[in-house]
């Protein structure tokens, strides 16, 4: 789980509080996805920290009570591209497939289970991105990372500015160990979309359809308010 960024787009919310610990309906943002990981059967979670590192670690140490074991690695260059957080976790990930998730993306257990099923069923060194083809409002779409997907389920392009696209990138990935070859082939300091774009170019990235499963990316104060309303509606419903 990547939790190193400074969350600057949340403004005053992150001046004294790291983004993963910002309150959302009385709970830390990261708490929701940690709970979902446990419900999906994930027992070990490696958290990459950077901004206000000790605060994040102290805030998360109680999460083991959910049935997950947490360990931590440091990205000292957290102000640079997210690729550096992924690279920081390399030794901890070893040679096994792993889930890559973001601490500021609310992800349901249902979404994670679908992603895991897709990755475990395919094999062959393929990585997967959880892809949502459902409807979203235009403002959300404008900010989201898009995926172009061919008829065989392979991702052919990934990025925010795609002219033609099929689904939205939910920020959750099933990463095969062969993906480290793509990490090594691109610039050390880059965004994750560059790495996964390279995987797509190599025909090593597929889409796991998670349409209908709950997720939400919290980047701004408006996102925080919208997520609060969605979670409240879900709990009432």
C-alpha cells in the first residue's frame, strides 16, 4: 500500500495530518481499505511511508487487530514520482505476485476479491488493473486515469488524457513479479501510469472488470465530502 505522499491537494486537511489519517465519517481514510483487504483474505500488508512517516505508522499499528499484519518501508523521496514508492517496496514484495493499492483510494472487499480472482486465474506473468466501466459524473471522469482495453481484455493504453477509452483505473493492481522488468526499463522517477503503460506496451497488463463494486479516489476536499456522502448512503442502504 502506497502511503508516502503529502496529500497537498487536500489543502488544510493535511497540514498537520498525513492524508491516510484524515478523518472520513469518523474513521481514517486508509482504515476503509485496510478493512477491505482483511475481508478479502489479505494477511500481510506492506505500507510505504514518507510524509509525516512516524505519524502514519503510529496511526496504523492498531490495524493488525483486523487480521492483517503490517510492515513498513520508507520512501525518503516521497515528494517525487510514485514509482519511487513502488521501488521502495521491492525487497518486501519478493518474487511473489502482490496487490498494489493506494492509501487514499477507498476500495471495497468485493472489488479486491474480483481483482484477486482474475490475477490468480490467468497466470502467465500477466498483471491486472481493476477496471470500472460503470457510469460516473463528468467532473470525476475528467480527473480519473482512463484505460483503453481491447477485445481480449488487454490494456492497450493508460492515462488521464486518452481520447478513446473503455474504463476507469480504480488504482488497484494485481502485479506479477515479471512486472519488475518494466519498472527497471523506465525512468526511476516517474508516475505509476508510465510503468503500467510499459506493461501494456509489452502486452502484460490485463483488465479485471470490477464494474459495480464500490471504490472512490479521494484527492481534494470536494472528493472528501463526496466520499462521506457515498459512504453514508451505503450504510443507510
